[in-house]
């Protein structure tokens, strides 16, 4: 619908320190979710579903795995102008610095964008979980003669202090903005929302970090080298100066900002009716097409389990857990409230014998795992007990991190036989 007039720019974020250690060896958009996808697949899939097929992904930290994933995943017709390209921070004659913020990332990459014809720039975040028809937002941008449109989501008063909150008039024009207001300020910040949102008490419009800019205005704004961030500088400075419109989105949306939100978003996929629908045939989530065998199970009792392909599972039980591709779980093991990301490859019998591998990739026999995230390619020995929860204090070792009671086993870590936590 708008494929020739819109260029999509996906912001990969900074170091992703709040998602550490999942971002220790990969960029935030490359973090695996839902057993077989990557975070970056969400905005890219939303774009493809809206027939927006020209996309740039901006990143600067640990971008090798992100590059590899995108190169191996998104292939378009040779005769098409569609593309998904990764732009990492680079030294140029005009800049030798790392990206200093979201706006600075776009500014430093503008010479790439301007090689293309477009009327509107759709700026997206690479670390959010949602399904949105961007065409509806673009159409509103055009219909309201906006110069900037901001995707907003109605939130409760108890959530509002964690967001930038906007206030709108009867035409949905944004009249004011406040960054993370304290509870005492909220009575002055409700906006007009739908009746359904009013009934739920969601009357505060939070910025989703999704923006549409007219091309000429974006060029003008990016010419100022002193503004580094969209949410903290560009947007507040533009309200009242440029016609800025709110597009209120009322579907499921969550910001994967920290380990706790990442953990809950993944385990939420095991609900009877998940808020994020992976089974929507109209809003498909795309990812790398792997040639993997089906998963097979041996006497495993499962309840609210999401299992990816290529797994070999002898576990006694799996409950409210997401098990990623190529996962191997030994006999007598129980797994609860856990996201196991799986493995990048299978170990052959010959390889095990040749290298005298004592602890195989995956989870061993007679283990008990609860409230944990097991990153890719981990080796957990037999008779291991990992029982996460609020009784554990935050801590870090060479092989795991504890954050808010969630035990995160680091990528490629080896947990010895009989380990207890």
C-alpha cells in the first residue's frame, strides 16, 4: 500500500545492559525469543505484513550474529527492490564516534537513507513484542497532515511513571509531553481514549518509541548535531513547533527492556490464550527457515509447554516452559517456569567419542530446573538443581547471573554434575 513511499528504520539499541547476560555476546535485536525467533524478527515481520519491504537495522554492539541471522533469513526476489540491511556504527569523514542515542544513530546513517526515494520514515524499536498494522498508522499520518506521528499505547496509572507520557487534544494532536512523571503529577495527564480503555483504567498515553517523520522534516531535524535522542529531545522539542499526532494502539505490546520483562513475555506464550499470538495467519512472524526434524518425546508429561522443532526430550515433566530448537533434555528431569533457548547444532556420536565429551549439550538426567533462562549451547550435567525465585540474591559468576530471582545460565556455560543453586 505504501511500499514505495515509506522507508523503515529499526533501531537496535545500545549495549543492552539491562538484558545482560543475554547481550554479552550478541546485540539486543539478535536475542532469541519464543524458542525459534529473534527479537528483530518482530518489527521486520510487521513491516513485511504491511508490504513495507525496504528496511535498515541500526546497531553497533556485537552485530555479527545479527548480520548472520538477517543474511540467512530475509531473501527477496532478484527483481524486487526489497531489502533488509544492517548498518553498524562506522567511521566517516564527518563522524568517528559511536552512536550517542537513537537520533544520533539515524543522523549518522542518513547518507544511506537518502540514497532511496521515500516520503515518510517509519522509525521502529528492535526490542519490543507486538503485532501492528503499520499501514493504519501511516494512513492516519497522511489523513491528519501530520509532520510527526507517534505510536502511543494507553497505560494504567501504576505503569505511567515508567514511560514518556503524552497529552492530546480532540484532534489527537499532541500538546504536551512529560518524561516518566511521578504519581503525584498524573491527575493532570489523562488523555481521551476509547471507552474500552477507559473501562480498564488505561487513560494515560505512553510513547511506544514508534515514529513516522516526513522526509523533509527528518532531514531538517537531523541537521542539528546537538540532539542525540528521539524520546528525550527530538519529540519534546517538536511538540508545538511541528504538527505531531498520536496514533493510539490498543493491542498487546511489551517493551523487552530487562530480564524480568523478557522472561515473562516468553513464558506468557504458554498461556491458554497468549496475548501475543504466534498462530495468527494474517500477521505471521517470520524467521530463518531451518531444515530440522520434528521433536520427539519419551514418556514426558507436559502442561503449558511450547516446544520448538528438532528437540530430543526424555524429561519426566515440562511445565509452563518454552523449549527452543535442538534442545536435548535427559531422563528423570523436571523443568518448570523456564525458557531454554536450545542449541545451534547437534553433537554427533563420533564427536562425543573423539573429544571425550563428559557433559553433553543440553540438560542432563535427574535435573530440576525452575525459574530460569538457559541461553544457547549450554551444558548442564546430571543431578543439577537450579531453583530460582525471590529467595536468591542478585549475583554473577562465570557461568550464570541471578537477576530478580531469575537464574540466567550464560551462553555456552558448563554446569557441573551435582551442582545446586
